[in-house]
């Protein structure tokens, strides 16, 4: 058990830094690494992917709280956009977790790996799929929030991969987009966690100390360290040039995609 907590704590350190730097909630490192840890612990293959995504999104409650607080102090959160988009996020993230519980583990893993590769190359080459002068109306924001919450829950992430490009498309600069995205991770994580707990309640092959699809030792070990390192990640984000920040984020996504395909 000590070795488990140590491993989860190490994951939390890195996840917190990335959450603060990129506004991604940390899930894009937590999910792949948890899959590897759970395989080594001998957990049932049928539930490993779902357990990793559910545990990841529960940890994001704390990394998002820490990183968004740091960005708030830097005045890099657009609260007018945050309030509206959160309406859709609440509904979408809960439904996404319920749906994820019905997807086969291998299909979920390949979906995550493919998604990481796509976002990595899109970020690396700074490909924009929307205009930068989108007017953010209430219906558009609610719909965007529903989509962001739904996809984020399925992937076990804090949503920054979707919400940062969206906020950039509405005209926010990168650092404000990252800060607002970090704040969006809070409702995504809370309602996504609720969905994963409900989806896994009647699953018989889950390991001990699981609450639905949330593995409590992982939640505790990762959260305790990530809440301390997220604020340092936010500090780094405000000192790095935006071009370097973008390239670092892209290479991280691509590297994790390769890892997931090979796992």
C-alpha cells in the first residue's frame, strides 16, 4: 500500500504542474499513468480503463481548484464566460460519465490515444478550426459547455483540451483562456465523478477501496500532492512565452498518445 501511495503522489506532482501550466486539469497524464499502475497491480482488465478515467476525473476536482485559484490571483479568468458555459458543463459531464461506463475498455483506450495524437498535432502546428471572432452568445456557450463536459468525462480529463481552443476562438488571449479553462475543470470534475461513481456501483470485479469507478487510494495520493504543485504550474505559465508554452503542450500530447498505443 505504501508503494501505491508513493506512486500516486508522484503522479500528482506532475499532474498539478501540468494543470497549472496548461489549464488541462492534469487528466491527460493521470489517465495513461493510472492505466499502467493498475495493470501492474493486477486489477481486472475489464475495469482498468474505466477505473483510470473515473479516478482521474475525481482527482481533477482538487487540481482544478488549486490551479484556478492561482489563475484567479493573476486575474486571468473570464468569469462572464465561465458562468454561462458552466450550465452546459454540469449536464454534459454527468451524462458523459454514464455513457463511458457502457463503452468497452479497449475501445475507450484507443479513443483516448487517438484523441491525444490529434490534439497534439493540432496544437503543434497551431491549426485553428474556428474563426477568432466568434461571438459568444448564451445558447452557443451552453451548447459548447455540454459538449466539452460530455467529451471530457468520457476521456477522464478536465476539459482544457477542448475549452482552451474554444475560449481562444471567442477572442481570449492564451493565458486568459488557460485560466478560464482551469476553472471549468471544477464543475466537469465534480459532476463527472458523480457519474462515474453511479456507473460503477453495481460492478462486482472492482478492487477493494473503490467507490464506483473511483479508486480511493489514487484519489488521495494524487490529490494531496497536486494541489500544492498546481499553483507553481500557473506561475510558470505566466513567465513562459506563449509559443514555447504551445509547443511544450503539443509534445506532451503526442508523447502520451504514443505511450497509450503501446500500452
